C-alpha cells in the first residue's frame, strides 16, 4: 500500500501533507501518548511482581529448596547429630551397635523373604527410610 501511494498517488500525498487535515493527522500521530507507560505501570509490573512472588520466592526458594538440597542437608545434619551420640569411644559400645544392626538386618531380610509377594520396592524403601529416621 505504501508503494502504491508513493509512486502512483504522489501528488495526492503532497496535497494531503500540506492540507489542514493532513497537518492535524501528522501532529496527532507524531506525539507520544504515554500508552506504553500506562500499560507497563498497571499491567506489566503487577504481573512481573506476582510471578516473582509465586514462582521464584514461593516455589524455587520455598518448596523445591526444602524438598531438594536444603531439606537433604537439614536431614543429614539431624542424622549425623543423632549418630554422633553413639560414638563414645568405648569398644563395647561399638560392638553392641554392630550386633544390633546385624540382628536387625537379618531379621528384616527373613521377614521380607517370607512376605516377598506382598511387598513392592516402594514399601521396602519406605521401611528403609523409616528405619533411618529412627536414628
């Protein structure tokens, strides 16, 4: 359309440019109406703020971090503090812990061999983590 207006109707464009209507249209469309500022202030910035609060602060720094690396570090610190209470430096304490752990291992293996068809890997892992959480 611009090509047609420029080459075929060039005299009409010159007349329109210097007419009262043409000057009014030019000055109207040449000015800045700050629509983009209003759009950014009332639509874009609140959407960015909501997405920052929900997706970044709540999910990334909240749930995902607590379930992922931060939660793992907290749980390992708790387990290491509980296990370090067993380390007294006395030999008979260490032998007692070893004997109890061997007894529990044998007991659980026989128990799960008897009821093997009723348990799946998810249940076995649940019992394993339940046993770890006791310590």
